[in-house]
């Protein structure tokens, strides 16, 4: 399977997700990192992503090829992350056939009813567990 992590700004969340996915999934699955900027992409590459892309065009071109997308809720809110999230990025993510695992980070002051106020560590752990379950439910062809 191809698992994609998308992040922006400094890539701190994305790099932690990439490292965690490598630990959870091993080398049997490809981890693709897409950054809204070069700093985020470089951080995820350093964390061990097998493929890296930068910007809205790379995001739009790559998402049709992945099975799971892991990112923050902010990446589906146009204008979020100090304007780094463009309408094109939102459209590409929401239009992708991949399963989307979104961390409900609340920096844009959007509240998700039913989502607790968990710490970032708890959200990352829950996301990694969900991706592991999704990847484990797919039988090799």
C-alpha cells in the first residue's frame, strides 16, 4: 500500500507521522510525503519518506496514486496554515479515492463535535493505529 502524509509550515507533524508510520508499517509499504512548502517536505524526507513532493501540483498529481492519506484537519480548510492551504489542495485531498485519516487539530478554531481535546501525542498514536488497521485489512494481490 501507499500511505501519504501531507503537512505544511515546518513539517513537524508530518515528520513525526512519517517516522511513526515507518516504525508501525516497516518497509513493506511505501510512505509518500507531500509538503505545502519545501521546508515541510525536507523535514518529512529526513524522517524517512520514500517519495517526496512539494506544492499544490505535486499534491494533485500524487494523491490519485495513494491508498491512505494522513494529515491534519487544517489541510481540508482552505486558507489554513497561514494561507498555505489552497483551494486546489483541499479539492485534491477531498476528491482522492484514498481513505483520509485526519488529526482534529484545532488551530483554525474549528470544533469537531465528538472529538476530544486530546494531546498531539495521543492524536498521533491514534492515527498510526488507524493506518496500521487499514493497511492490515488489505490482502496482498
